[in-house]
């Protein structure tokens, strides 16, 4: 199950830098995760200071 970034995102970029497969990009001032590229490792969630990276249900 891929991760997603919620509206709580503060656009700090920590998740993007941590993603081992570069599945995270910035779009319109927020970060988004490409579900097709996400390997469900949780690295983005571990570094997010506002817990905006969560598993997509």
C-alpha cells in the first residue's frame, strides 16, 4: 500500500530528500507521492515533522 501526503504538508522537502526511489515531487507548493513508484518503505513518514506522510487506505 503506497503512502500519500496529506493537507498538513508544510512543504519542507524532508520526505523528498529521504525517498530512496524518488517517488516524491513538489506540485503547487505541496509534495505528492507517485503511488506507482512508491515502494512502501515508510522513509517519508519517518522524517516528516508534521506526520503528513501516511499510508494510503
